[in-house]
C-alpha cells in the first residue's frame, strides 16, 4: 500500500503527467498541471503563518478544490463548512474555531503568483489538516479535525480497495465539505484519476446525472441513496466498475434496481461516520440481494467494532445495541473538547487501549455475527410510556409504493411524552391521502408508533448540506 503524502502525489502527477485530466466541471477539463499551478498560486498567498487555522469558503469548483490543495501545500489547517449553512451559523463556526482568517477563491486575483514553490514535504502524521463539520441535522454542526496521517491512511485504503488510478473516472456527487469527498475527490486525485464534479444546483436532476455518467464514462460512483433513486428509471450504465451506496438506508425498490442499472459493476454498502470515516464494507451479491436490511459488512483493515447494549455489556451473540467504532482514519476528537466526554470512550471492558467513537447507531447482531442497522439511539423516544423507534416508522413509510422520501419527528408532549409527526413526499401523479396512509400503517405498526399527524407533500424535503433530511428545520416548523 502506498505511503505517499496526498500533496506529494499531486505534485508528482503535475510533473510527470501534467496534461492528464484531473477535474471535469461543466464543459471545462482541468489537467493535473493546471490544478497544481492554481493550488501553488493560492499556497503562495497563504504561506507564512503555518499551523494557524483558516476558514475556507470553497465552492465545489476547480478553484475551490485548488484552494483546499493550496492550504495543504502551505501547511495551513483549514475549516471547510457547507456554503449552504446560514451565514450567521458559518460565522459562529469560524469564530468558535479561532480561525485567523476566512478566505474564498474570489479573494485572490486571477494572476496570483505561481512562482512560490512548496518545500519538500516531510510527513507530519499528527498535524491537523482538514476540519470538516457534522451535518447539523439535529443541532449546531460540530467541527471534526482530521490529521494528515488519518487522511493519508484513508486515501491509501480507498485507492487500493477500488483500484483508483489513471484509468479511473469517479463521479463526485457529495458537497465539498462532506467526508465522502475523501474518496470521491482526494483519493482519486492522489492516485491520478479523473473526478467528475456534479453541479450542486443540478444534483436532483436525473437527466443531468445520467448524462454525466454516460458522457464521461464514469467507472466509480459513490453516493447517498437519493442519487440512485433518481437514476432508477434512466436505463443502464455499463461503464461503472464500482458502485458504492453510503450514508443512509437504501430502500428495497432502489436496491432491487441496482443490478440492472449497473450490469458490470461490483455493488457495495459502505458504512461510516464523519468522526471515524468509513469503517465497514459489504459487497452485495447481485444474484441474491438481501430481503431485509442490508448488512453493514466486515470492518475495514485496522478497524475494530463492538456492539454495546443498554446495560453497558458487549453483545457477543444475537442482540441489539449501540455500535462503537475505532478506525485508523478517525478524528482525535471534536475541536470543542467539551463535546468529547461520553462520545469518544475506551473499550467498556478494558479489553484494549483503543479509543472508540460511540456512533449513536442502533444495530442488530445476528446469531452468525452479521450486523444490520436498526436506527439511531437518539431516535428512540417514548410515546405513552412505550419505547418507539422513529427509524422503524420511516422504514415502513418508505416501503409504500407511492412514497419517495419521508421523515418522522418527535415533539415533546406533556401528556403522551412525545407526539409523532410524519412528513412524506408522494411520487409524481400519486393521489395518496392521509387516510389511506394511516390505514397502511395500522396494518404494520403498533398503535403507539402510528404518528398523530401524517403530512403528505409533493415537493422535496429540505435537506442539510450532506443530503440528510433537515430535522431541525422541520421541527421548527411544527413549533
């Protein structure tokens, strides 16, 4: 496995294959030579104060990517929040993180000096570089620092596992601030591949997405389930070699469509968190797709996972508990250290000296050791004294043939403990009513799990910068 640093690999590509394509953005192709020159120009402007954190307002464009690379070349750690966050929230994130400056590509002249040259790259595995943020779907985003070593270990693993190289063309669907970009963009560039950037403004346009896959003959695609749902009626994509579903629950209808949609591809379910990066991988058998939840799979090399029940005991056989994860790619803890206790923890029995991240994901361990996702520990609420899993309600709603996306929210109630509100988007042309949906749920859920309110909408649910339903915004609308 390669041990080359990300920035060193980029310079090597720029020197040895300067005309090789690095980025596809709209009608523009950016070569490795052009990308490195842009990054060098930004680095020269940022150099001189190494190790002081800066904030980046970096759009998902060639200049935005070059600005991130320029920060790495200059040895400047950077905070990379979503540009869709409210300006007030972004400003507070930058302030709380102690950013010395906040910059965007527009802050630099087009003639930024490219004569500055980075010094030889000495490994600094413990130095913090990328500072990503959590989605903020249930509160204020948390800042998640990643060390140089964590990023390089992950990009090495991804390049090896998915055969990334000069013959690879990888679709980047996720926002630039999302941890999925560590594979889509940074691992691809490290190994000399070509990245096709999806325009965020057109990310929900199925015809546009299908056109990108076909025009650029994409070979690797990683995305949240929503992208695959959009492509379900778009025909075959025979150039794909690896198709990776990540970040959310994949509905049965979408799962069933994958083998015909990608006839030549290996299909995977990839599990991870921003705090740990990817940690478990399951290769799907296209001829024997699972009838129920998709297994999370086997831990990646160097990864340890344990399941802990609500008594604090490790689940060793059939049972349900919270997933604890320790990876070679994980953060050393949130930037705000007050948030770390109770989230980054030792092994509950002292069996090893690793630091585990409590994922908050509730999982089921089968008798054969297989692990499947049940829901979130913070999605467990009590309704009239009965423990209720919001994820299970959403799963049942999503299985209705007329529902394309759904979310269930619990609102505190002085009598019932919580009142449940489900918001579901029906497919185009559907005449589904709330009464019909209530009857459907009555046949499949206990009475306490049937939401008090069933709201049916025809427009897309609001989502966070990472594509998750914006529960915080939806909850505020119910207040």
